[in-house]
């Protein structure tokens, strides 16, 4: 792997990468949590073979008014790009994979746009989220198309037990304001009904989304407003039998720059997901889960007052999933049947107004034999782009309770988007899926209460879809399967507690490159790292977060370099009663000037304060 690091980012990167393994530790990190996404079934986190990270409800609570993308960028293996403030268009890279090479789920329901292939991160409300699971590496054998870099699953709040109420109100820099409230609980009894309902509003005047030098520059502030509501209800029909429904709706209005004109250029974006489900224990060793779901992604862009200035693109995805899980003397067998229908309606291009259906069948087997762990999975997807078979195999060996090694191989693919297939003057109906082949090895070691983990991966991509000019099959440019890429890297992390301070550190050394041109993939660094330190005393929680990134290039030709940067965030929570607390947060405390995308603005030093009830 070829790595270089800028002087600006070198010091914090070396401090995190080299110094943290020697911190003395005294208390065990939390290792007994249960995760779902890595194997599509609940499993102890320390028994999962794929590299998995969990963002807990406590981490989300101290994030303040930040966005989901801001929360993700503090995790290992994650980088983001945003064209302005929290309401602006956002991309999330996982281990160097594009945003459209990552599957995003909300409570098991796939979301995203079929025209771009990516999720609308800027429209997802942070206040509705209970926790997030990130699984790194190819997961097409479990989740189908687009799971090349991994899967991010967002879990909204659920509840059991006595009814409880929570609420918060906050304000901060750039005239930001946030309000949310929720209630959750369960009735108890033989036919218990559990329920959760929450609603939120966020808005801010913001800052200019562009900087001087951009052809779209306008010095006015570009704000946003986001309203959301989500809920879940489930009833226990009989022991081992549950039926329920869930939903999430979010509406975002975000301003952006489009030159010096006085018209308020803006986007209006709606995302929503709905699902009904039935979970049954048919036999003591046979569990069945049936889900019917629908998600919508609607984007309206408004660039001037004339009718020609309005453009609307809507995506609808309808899914039916039947998952059967069999317990076989300690092993687990899963059989999955899936049906997904994508529909697009565009006001600007009728060529995109069409649908496609993907039918899937998959099987997975998890084996646990003493010190040996084995996961096998195989899936077949069939759609307009033909049939694709993907598979994965992972093996783990526990040398002792504190030392485990893993190795895995897996294949994956990304389906061509509607734009790459049908957009006039750009798409080609003959375009094929991108393909990935990944090799990975990992090591996890627990010593004196510290958990250290390292994962090496090598993900080779072929048939990459890029813009080719001239197009081989017609005049002009087009999307075409021509490139090869290699996503190679080493991720290291540490969780420990030293002298009463909770510490979490990670460092990513990677080489995401286009093997066709030899260039570094755009907007991805070769080194990035993070360090979080938290300390609790009496009724106060104090913390600091350090994020650092090496330089990147803003373009595929590697002509425009974006400098490295390091950011320091500070926070404190004062719990002045058992139910009431006050959060204070200072982001970019050193007021660093940096860019995630060339000529696009980022926030300077900013503060946020919130009064909370019933939120830990």
C-alpha cells in the first residue's frame, strides 16, 4: 500500500495511531451487546465475525444538534463529504467505497434513491434514532445489490415496560433550534402492546454553502428546516407470536447556492418508510419473520420562479421479505426469500419513468464449535440486469477468551442506477453491475480491560461504472463499465478505561485507488483517525472528540487537492435531577478552516445547548 500524510494532519494521526496502545486500562469495555445486522439475526457482538461497530444511544444523546453524517464520521472506516451545512447533499464513504456502494436500512427497510443509488443522509432525523450498527465489508450475500462497502442499519426507538416520556429543546450557533418529544411503553399482560412515538423539528439559518471561487457562490446564508415523526406498535398475539407496524416520515427544506441571483434556490426532500411485520416461533427451533415494507425518496429542486425551474424526482421501493431461522443443536440456518420493486417518476426526464423488480433467495449457516466460528452465506438475485450470485465465508478461531483471529472472503455487486441505465445522453441499458471481491483478516485482543482490534482488507472492484467521453457506442459521453478499483486498508481501534477516563481511538490507513488510471479515488484520504475521551464525576459527564484526516483530491484526475485537517469537539452534560439534564457542546473548538468538497463551506466554531427531560 502507498501512503502519504500531510504535515497538518500528521501529528494527531501519529498520536492516535502510535500512543493509544500503551494506555493502562482497568475496566472491561462493554463486550456483551447484541447486534443484528452482521448476520440478520441477534448475536452477541463478540461472536460476530464481520467487523462491526455500534453507535449507542448514549453517543447519539451527546451528539447534540449534529447530523447523522457527523455522527458517522467519528467512527472508524467512515468519511463524509457534504456540500455545505447539515441540510446539504451528503455522501458517506465506507472503507473507501462510494455512497452508492453502501446499503442503508431503517429498522430493516432499505432506503435510498434509485436514480443516484445513494441514501439521502441529510434528510434522516438524528432525534428519532436509538442506535446504529455499521457492518464493514461485502454483504451482498445477505442484503443483495449495493452492499460492496458494507451496511449501515439505523434503529429507531422501541420500548418495553412502564410508559415513559422524553423531550428536549435546544439552540445554538447559526440560529440553530431543535425540539423533540416522545413517549414509549408497553401495557403488559398476556397480549401486551408495546408502543413508541416521537416527533422533532430542527432548523437553522446556516452559513453560505459555497465559498468564493465557486461558480455558484452567493454570500447569503443557506439554512434548513427538518420535521420528522416516527412510531412503532407491536402486539403479542400469543407467546412467541408478535404482529406490528412501524413508520418514519421526514421532510427537509434546504437552501443552497446557485449563483448571485436573488431567488431562494432550495431543495425539498421527503423520505419515509413503512412496514408491517409478523414474527412467529412456529416450533421451538423454527422462527419465522415476515415483513412487507415501502420506502419513498422524493426530491424537488427549485432554481427559479418559472415552471422550468422546478424539477421533481421520486423513488418508491416496495419490499416483501420472508426470513426463516432454524436452530440446529447450537448452529443456525437461515433461509430468505425477497421481492423488491423499484419505481421512479421524474418531471424532467420521462425516460426514467419506469420500474424494475428484483427477486432473491438466500441461505446462511452459522456454526459454533468450541473455539471455532464459521459463517457461510449464498444468495441469488435476478433483475433486469440479469442474475447475480454472491457468496461469503468467514472463519474465526478463539485462541483464548481474550484473543481471536478471523479471516473471510466475499463477493458483492452494485446494480446500475436508473441514471446509468436510462438517463438521456448518459445512460446505457446495456450497462452491467459493478462487481467486488474482498479478502479480509482480523485480530481482536483484550488485555487488562482494554480491547484492541485490527482488520486488514483488500476489496478489488471490476466493471466500475464511470463517465466515459467519448462514449464507445455513440457520440458524446455516457456511463460505461470500464474501470477497476482497489480498496485496500488497515483499520485499528482501541476501547479502554484508564484512570476513570473512557477512551476510544481508531486509525484508518487505506489506499483507495482507481487501478485504471492509477489515481487516488476522489474525496477519500489515505489516513484518517479519531479519539474520544469521556469522564464522569458526580452529576457531570465531560468529554472531548478529536478527528483528523489526511489530504484528499476533489476530482478523479487528482488535480485539485483538499488539505488535511484536525477538529476538536468538547461536550458536557449536567444531570441536575434524575430526569432533567443540560447538554453543552462546542464543535470545531479551535475554529479550523477546512473543506470536505472544493469551494463548499463548513462550520466554524459552533456551540449548542439543550435542556432535556428523560434523556440520558
